[in-house]
C-alpha cells in the first residue's frame, strides 16, 4: 500500500489534516488504534478559537457548527466576593464558539466519508521506519494481517501515549513538563447551563468551572486531589460541592440532575521539542499537553494542522521552506498557549501548600482583571487565541 501522507491517529487533528490534504489533491491514509465508535465516545472540551472555526470552514466542515454552536462574547471569573465578566468582543473584537469536540469529530468523519478518504480503524503494532530517509514507511497489523504503508511523509496525530513521539530518538528529543498536584472531576448532565457563558471560579475550597455543550447539556468541573476516585463522588456530593464554590447567585438557581458521564482528569503541562524529525511531524497531544483551564488543547492541535497543511502543500509544489519551518512556527504558538494555560491554572486553583497569603494574592490578581481594561484585553486576546 502507498500514499503521500500517512497519518497516525484518527482523532480530530488527524481527520482534519486528512480532510484538508485530500481537498488539496494530496492523498492520505489514516491509521487509528480504536474503533470509530470509541473515537466518537470521547468526551472533550468544546471552546473553539476563531482560527479553529476558520479551519473547519476551510475543510468544508463548518455548516452544522454555525447552525448548532453557541458564539460566546466573553466569560465570567469569580471569587468569594462574586463574579465579573471579561468581554472578549469589547476587549479585542473577537469571540469563541462553544461546540463540543465530539460534534467536531462527527462532522469530520462525515466529510471524510463524503470524499472517500481512507481511514483504517482498529490497527495495532504500528511502527514507523526510515524516518530520516526520503522513503519512510509504516508497518501495522489489521485484521490479523501484517501490512506495510509506504509514504512520503508521516504525521503523528496519535496523542501523548502514541508511538510517534517515541519514534524520535531520545538523543534528539528534549521534553519539558510540569505535573499539577490535583485533578478535575467532571460531570456531564442533561441540565440547563448555570449561566449564559462559562464561569471560572476561584474559591478557598478549590477551583470550579461551569460550562455547557448546548441549551440542555451542561459540563461542570471541580478541583479534587489526585487520590480521589470517581466512585468517591456521588452526584449529590458533586452538586453540593460545586454550589459551595460557584457564586451565590448562580448556585442558588442552577439546575441539577443525574450525571450521564463522570470522570477525573489529571492536569499537566508538557512540550517536546522538536516537533519534526526527518519525514515525521508531531501534531497536537503527541507533542504537547496543556491544562484544560485555558481551553487550548484542541485549538493548539488545529494550529499545528494549519502549519503542517501549508508545509505539505508547499512541499508538493516543490518548496521545502514550510517543512523546515514547521517545528519552529508551531512551537512559538505552543509556548504562548502553554504560558497562558499555566497562568490561568495558577490564579484559579488551590495548591496543596497554599497559605492564606497565597489565596489573597490570587484574589488580588483577579481584582486586577476586574478593574483594569488593559489586563482584561491581555486575557481576552489570549483566550480567543493568537492568530495562526
């Protein structure tokens, strides 16, 4: 089997890259470890930057998003004193789109099916070969049969635990990581959202977030110790705790109900450099992980796709400048988003060794955002996303 670009991983970044490249006349094969049903069952965030919205339109996948998504022109931040709003439109003239990652993936699968793209699910034993040559190839097992895929380029879109990053020699890779001493307990419920926009809450008991997927589907999170387990938290205990942490005017009126999904996610900041070695490119979580506080995970993956798509189109036309520049361009944006996500995490969460002094400093930081237009502009520009 042969193709121009082998894409390892069939999540949203791999599917978007495949869709864009095929529309540009560049053939791809996507190799995905799990089933399509499993990919579509993943519950992930759904705050899309302006650049991500633009890329989905460019891929021909934006129609349902524009019909069913919810543009948000700001968000709320809160302390024990109450909440205030950061107006994105007023601060920087932009907005974000709330549209679940699961829905994005559905739209990408539909678009890939419509153009007859090749996506192989439930493959195993994936290995990457001859990455530092002009003739790389991939071996894998499908339906019990060993297969080989020859290609010109390989895009590693297979996440933090995938094979792609590990295929770059350790002598070449440099990794940077911060693991946070807490996690997020999240639930999904068929309830009306607590507010018209997201609420990020700093509270002495710990962080809380009220968000939504649509008018009748809400997503809530609270900070918990890493030692906690999902079974430690009944629905009733969760609702009681999040009400303690959200502003009183919200807690007193929010609708509660049975959870339809409940999970605990650890938080980490992680970057590997470089994001290209020979004919292999790393994309999305294969190269970097951000805490979800800044809503950057999917958006960073899409900006990687943007830079790689441009590079591979240029390469097909005979220019290698985009290929050579890919890692540097992507990492510049990655580190900017990494800083913002770290900052959001640091001012909103309660750390295990945090003192009353530290809590007051966090609250003072939030007061700066409340009271200074320039601070709100800086936050807004980072939240809606730097251009790519």
